[in-house]
C-alpha cells in the first residue's frame, strides 16, 4: 500500500503518513516484548497442543508460562534488556 492510498484509507494527511513511515521512534512505542517471533510461534504451537488434548491454558497460566520463559532467558543471558535483567536478578 502506497502513502497516498494509506492516507486515503485512514483519512489522514499524506504528510502525516510519510512522517510516520520515516520516524523509527514511532514504531518502538509501547511495552517491550517478552518473546521474539520464534518464541511466540513455539508458544502458539504449545497452546494448540494443550487445547487439542482438552486442557487449554487460561490467561493466568499463560502469563505465568511466559514470565517463566523470560526468567529462563535472564538466567541464560539470552537477548534480554538490562531493565529486565535487574528485575529478575538472582542472588
């Protein structure tokens, strides 16, 4: 989709769309992701398997599982920011 078409579809000025495309900071707003794309794909597969066996995870169980993955990443020093490393620092 081009800039003109995007501006028309979202009913905003073309210059606004152009500035958004050029601004890398706009794409980094929001919370930091806990999982990368690969890990997220593995988690989706796992959720499907749990669902197919008749024992789907609820939101709380899923959140605990994702947090444990994050803690394991910190322990192994794999791709975590210093902010998360401080949060889960082990004695």
